[in-house]
């Protein structure tokens, strides 16, 4: 399938950014990234979620008192985090507002509250910080990643708490992991919004030499097929990026990347490439290969989110009407 860029489906930058904050260092680092994406045409909504403390408050005569005290502390922490994030946009020119979502009062779960907030506000980018299996990362990992991407209907930028990337402007080295799917093509489309003259763009396809399908086909035959598919995917990615006005003036290169034959996988190969190439942004679609290989690999994007030290832009597959 060949995509064509048009003036209606490609826009420069992100216009409506939903920034999710909480009282953690990971959240603070994510918040520090967003002003580099904002200008006077950008509308930023800072969202803080006051989680429901009922689950940890024991039942009994003092339950209402403990719940009230816990809610006050949680609310204060979230309000402080929102205020600190808001100060970062003082010189950006962006329109900034704050929304507090109180799950104690309204009920529900964090993931659904964020997804609904993004959908109702029609955000085109949702930004959050991540820690390994803690803080905001569990909102995009495991069982909750699928509903968040499904209901939010927008791209998600995950900023790791620990990493070597410190943006001092828009990203200058953007790495796209492609696989020929419509999801990775949509990731090219969305990620290119951050490109400008002088930006380095690199598209890679991972040939998974560690996949074990030898009970079905010889390994050499499988590798040859993946190399052929990879070259076709990279050619398609290169052709598509060259049609996008946002990528005009950017330098584009492509490469096949191999996993090791043992003790390796696609996710780690992508993360290694991001580190070796010194990418300051990694862009991926949230759905990959289909069929048998998809079942064996699981969700590559989720696994990358769990190990990445590079800011990761996850782009959901565009709905097909």
C-alpha cells in the first residue's frame, strides 16, 4: 500500500498536546520536553490525576477521616506538580491550561480517565514520563497499553526517567523503526511533523535472525524473506518521507539491522540502534507484523517502551473506515 501525503492529513508539529503529570522525577523530565514542541500556535493542557485512595484505606469508623486526609495530600501533590509544569511554558507563547481529574470523586481508573481526557479534548499528542514498571509507565504497558492507545486515539510520547537525551529544541536525530505495516507508515507520517531543515532521519527494519520457525521453514529461507521484506519496507518508507513537506531539507538514510541469532530480540535491537546512532527520538507504530510472526513476537512497541532510554513516540494504527 502506497501512502500519498496531502495538505489535509499532514500538519506541521502538534497543535493540541495533553501533558500528564504526577509528583515524580519521571513526570518532571517529560514536562521539561514539551516546551520544545510548543509555540504560539500550540494549545497545551496539563492533566493531573488524583488517584483513588479507597483501595488502601482500611474499613472502619475512621475510614472516612483517613480517606479525606489521603485525598487532601494526593490533591496537593498533583496541584503542585501541575503548577511546576505550567511554569515551564512561561516563554513558549503557547496557550496553557490545567485540568485536575479526581478519581476519588468521579471514580474510574487512571488509564480510562486519561484516554477520555485526550479523546474529549481531541488531543493529537499525549505526553507522559516513565519509570521501569512504576509511575506512569504502567499506563502504557501490559494489559492497559491496548485500551489506552485504542481510546486515546492520538500519538503518545513516553519520556524515560533515565536517559542520555536532553533536548535543547526540537529533536535533531529521529529514528523510525518500520516493518512495512500501515501502523509504521502512520508513524512515519506523524513523526515527520517534528522534522525540519537539517534534521537527521533514519529508518530501520530489523531482520529478526533470532526468530525460531525452523519447524515450519528453514531459517535461511525465513531470513531471505525478511531481508526482501525489509528492503521493500525501507524503500517505501524513504519514498513516503520524501513526499512530506515537513521532511523537506532533512537528511534521510535507511538501514537493515540484524538481531543476534541467540539471546536477542527485535526490541533490544531497536534500542541498541537508538543508542548507537545517538537518536534523540525513537518513533514506532503500535501494531507490527501480522499473522504467525506477530503472535510469536508479541507487542514489540510495548517491549521497547519497557527498556528504552530514548524518548519514544508511539503512534497507533490509523482507523480504517
